[in-house]
C-alpha cells in the first residue's frame, strides 16, 4: 500500500510538471482563411453569452430495463450479489479538479433540442488531414445522424466566461460519425462504442478548425493503464471548464446492462456536461487523447469517478470513415 501511494504521488507530481511545460499541438498559423461562412455567422449571433450560460447538459439516456419482480420471479434475497458498483471505493483518493480558462483544442458543443432547450457536451479537436474533426461521446452526437433537422449545432473551442475566443464552427451536414453498433445496441448495451466524431465547417472568418486552435493526437490500442492523465470537461452551466490530473485503470463492467471493459479514472467534480471531455496524455509537441468521458453508465453516475470506452480498432475505423468522407452510419429505424 505504501509503495502504491508513492507511485501515485510520483505520477501526480510528474503530471503537474507536464501540465506547466506541455501544450497542445500548435495551430498551423500560416493557413490562409477561406471565404466567410454565413452559417457560422448565424450561429455566432444565435449563441449569445446568455444562451451559452443557460445551456443544459445533454439529457441522460433512459436507465436500462431490469427484470420486474412478479409472483413467479421472487425478489432477490439479501444474500444476493451486490448491485453494480459505480463510484469511489472506500478510502479511495480522489484527485481534485480546478476551474481554468481552458486550452484551444478543447471546447464544447452547443445545440438546441427538439423542444428548443439549449444543450451542451464537451469535446476536443483531433488532428485530421482536413483540419476539421472533433471527438466527443456517442451519446452526445447520435441525435445528429444524417441530415437531422438543424438545431443550431456548433462547436466552440476554449469556451469560457461567455466568450468564443475562436468563434464557432458549424457541424457539416452528414458530418456526424457514430458507430453503427451504438445505434443498433443503444446507450447501455452499446456502451463500449460510446464515441463519435463530427466534421466541422470553417468559422465565421473562414478559418478551418485545426488551423485556428491546433489539435490533439488520437491514440488507439494503448490499453487501459495511463499516467499521468489530464482530464478536461465543461460542467453544464459553469462559466469555465474543469481540469484534473489523475491516472486510468482497467474496469471490467459488473453491470450486465452495460457490458464491456472500460478505462476508469478518479477526478472530483465531473458532473453533467463533461461528457465527451478528453482524457489526455503527454505527447511529443503537445497532447494525445486516449479516452473521453462516456461508456460505462455513459461516463459514470457520480462526480468522482468517470469512464471511457476503450479506444481500439472500432475507434480507428470510425476515424478513417470520418476523414475519408465515407457515408456515416445511421439508426436502422
């Protein structure tokens, strides 16, 4: 136990040093902006500081169904296995989070739901050939498959204090990529596929996203254990994002409704709205993303423990589809 505590202390100290010395993959800077984008101009006018501040987290999916208790299905006795564990373990150290102004390649989506309520989810810019790709949770993006009705969907990098430092980047029509397995299985049975990409249009000044803010690298197939990890997310209604320095471990689901193996991370204060926020590791020249808040119980039922679907071949295949212009998946019904 003493050895583990020392290792955690060293990892935390290393993370603090890297936080001060490592930045995002720099923006190209020399790219010439294209023509002004009228869609981005419209969204920029629509998403006023008041509307952004009032936006609520994406609605939670319905709880997975359970077997009802009937006369022929008696209630489980008190000696039955414990309910699925989702939250901190007794005595577990929970690294604190802090509010800050954010970093350019991490931001938040804003959109209006079918009832006109403003919604928000966290996301990050990942490096791509066309400099236009955003990574978030599948449960945040799945409602925008195909040519879904326009509901003011746009990405605001480094949003804080009602500001849009780089403007707003509309999501392209037919530009949302979520795994077919997630559509088919749903948020719970498909928890292992809870990730998605959105292809953006230039902002109101004609700048491509990655040219304006830089990007993080997408890593797949790196396993579950990472340290140090910098997690960033936007709590719904908060003026600034949160960041936390921690580490990820392997979590084998104990809930049959949400099957799979996930990354687990302890960080305090990550509530609704932080879904889709990146889990970052140091990478030459900046940061790389190894997970996003989502997956098991769509990211966790407590503010202290978060989860991510494992980034493997399915994530890489989805990235390839998004960056080559392949037709995106869609609900089958």
